[in-house]
């Protein structure tokens, strides 16, 4: 039986993440998520640049998890932290990386789940209402909320959580009246409850976490037995030289030194299109 079954875990969030994370973990692991919003997580960083995030994505998630554990006096803490970057392939499209961490004080464990996927994260400088309506359509408004600031993204004032056309028109006129250049800055609201595309990616990261919670080391039975390294060098089918394509996965334990290698005995060759020698 899983060490997480019938145990309670804290989840500190003010953005509705418990609606996704709780049901996934309950169904897959038997762990019950206890929600708290008694600490303002915006103090740890905001997407609208009001408060910069200190430390890494994992640092912020760990901080949230530990604060939640203290608030609810629990020995398991769960927390999520998102990041928005350019896609890892062409570097041209908005991309969302979601990380979710579980800290188990009783068993001295830290397990992380992750998912990266295309993001709904658009922004624009706009001076006319008709252009604002066009932007809203492309930004998947109103299912995805918007944020408006006067002049540019560095203006200290903003209106967040804009979710209907009347509110958008009022925010546009407010921002334009305060703007020093007659333009406003508008972007997708990236908070979880305001961005269904991000919420779905949080669900995928939670599923990844649940799978790791249930994966036990064959030697010591510690949860979190997962891929820790990828060996590359699959030979090219044309020239035989090693490529950057995967040749094996190395699975490892969080506690002991046990490892399993998956794939080394499988005879495969890489497509020449993936070969830097054939395609320099």
C-alpha cells in the first residue's frame, strides 16, 4: 500500500489550484489535499511584475509547501509554481512550465511533478477600443481573463482579473486616461484561476507527481523511483555516427543507490535527419 494513502497534505494557494490538484491526488494516490489560503502567495512573486520572484521555480514551490504545512500543522506539503518562457523548440512561441512539489517530513522525501506545454500568454500595446476587441478575441477572452496597465507593463497601477466586455471597456478607458502616451498595455492574466490553459497544464503536472508517488524503488521501496538521466548517442542509420537521439533511460532512487537502465539492449538506429554529421 502507498505510504501516502489516507494521509492529509497541505496545499497553499489563493488561485483555485485545489480544484485541480486535490481530485487528481485523491483518485490516484489516496492522499487528501487540505487547502489553505491563509498566506498571501503573491508575496513570493507575481506574473505582473509587482513582486519579483526570489530564487528558482523550485525554491518558490518549496517555500509555499513549507508555509502550508506550518499553517495546517501537517507533515506533508504540496505546492505549485508556474513559469512562462519561450518554447524549447524554436524559441518563438509562449510556453508554460508547471512544477508541483511534494514534501514529506515523516519520510524525508521530496518528489516533483512537471509538465511543459504551449501557453495562452499574449500581450499588446493598444490605443483604440476596436483594436482592443480584436486582441481580446485572439487572447481567448473571456474564458481567459486579461490584465490592463496604463502606458506599459512597468506602470505601477493595473487592473487584473478582467472577465467580461463591460469590465474590459471600463479598464481600457481607465488605463488610457492615466497613460502618458495615449496607449495601454494588455496581456493575458496568468494566474491559474484566470487561465484555463495553464490550469490544464497544472493538472498534467499533478498527474506526473502522482505517478512518481506510486513508483517504488525495487530495492528499498521508496516512492519517487523515476528517470534521473537520459543517455544519448543513438547511431545514425546512414553514417553510423552517434547522434543526440536517446539511447537509454536511467531510472534512480531518491534514497538508495539503486539504478535501472532501460533501452540499452534495444537495437535501433536514428533517422539521418537527426544526425549532425549528415546534416551539419
